């Protein structure tokens, strides 16, 4: 099929393509309207590797190494950090959450651990490209709750990171002797909150522009396919190209279809009818 034939098919079956496109858009709008909305809040944390200079002994800072960045992301997504978020926000005291725990876990296990696991399912920590910044993203049904949980995770991670560093320093100096206050105070946190999470204005799910764009693309593609299938099943001869293609002989001439002018047709209808004689 040539390009001209393809365009001719689309013109002849344009209503099929438009109808399919309309159906796809209507379905996308209906599904997007029925899906529950979710909001995503993001808090940015700056990671920086700090340690003593082997030559001078002074505390220096540098770019976070890839292995260190992956470790910090694992810490953010750990149950230990999530449990601190539960305690900070006092989620275990919510009557609704307690009822959800009873319905889901039948009252078995730890309530705080169950809440922490539910929070981790909606948490995502990812590094910002070519930087030492990690974005902590939390999705929830309420924008204010999502922002508060994202900020709580950032605070809990910073606190956990400091605790881990101090514990490592105590163990290191404990093998050689009693740690001095100066050596502990020299330890600096390697995580700092760059920007706290704020309430999102628009829900992150469903993504209306993306859904509508996909509906338009899918509707057009399916409509064109249906038009081509209908054209392949239609064996009628409508154009000169159809005659040449079906008969495989050159076309010599085409007789135009002459239509009577409307005025002549109207006058012929007004003429009295005369019966023919036998």
C-alpha cells in the first residue's frame, strides 16, 4: 500500500478512527476519575563523607562514594528508621490504624512493626543524578500526612546516621582505650536535610496528562488498525487505482458521472404525467 492509498483509506474511514479515539479518551477519563488519588511528598537529604586526613589528622569532607551512597539508602529504607518514624508521629496511638492492624494481622505480632512495614511499602529513596543528594519520597492518600512522614523519615535517618557513627567511634577507640570527649565531639554527621517536604498541590496519581496522552496514542493506533482491516475486507471498487490493481491491466479512459442540475430535476418532477396509449 502506497502513501496515497494509506491517506485515502484514512479519509474514507476517518469516522472509525475518530470514534475509536473518542472511546479511548472516555475510558481513560473514567478510569482516572475512579482511581483513588495519591499525593507524593519529597524531602532532600545531603550526604557528605567526612573523616580525618591521614596526613594532618584534620577533619576533611569530600564527595560521597557510590558504595557509601547505596549504604545510606539502605539505612533510610530500614525498619529501624521506620520504627523511629512511628514513635515520632505516634502512629501506634491512632485508633484507625489499630483497627486496620487488627483486621489485617488479626492482632498478631507487633503493632509498631506492622505500621513500620506499611510505611516502607510507600517509601522510595533514590539518589539525585550526579550529586550527593538523596530524595526521600513518600506517597499517601493525604498530602499533609505524606509530607509529615517524608520529613519524619529524613529526621529519623539523620539521627540514626549520627548514632551509627558515634557507635562506630566508641568501638574503634574502645579497643585502644577509653574514648576522650574531644574525639567523640570531632565526629560530624554525614547527612543534613537540604529541603524539607511540603504538601503537594496536585496528586501524583493518577497522572491525568500521561493517561490522556496514552489514550490518544492508543486510540489513534487502534483506530488506524481497524480502518486498515475494514479496508482489506472491503472488496468494492471505488477508484481508478482499485480497477488497475484488481484487473492488472492499464486503464484507458474514465467516464465521468454526470449529475443533473437540481433545477432541471425539479422541473421534470412538476411536468404532468401522460399515460401512454395502447
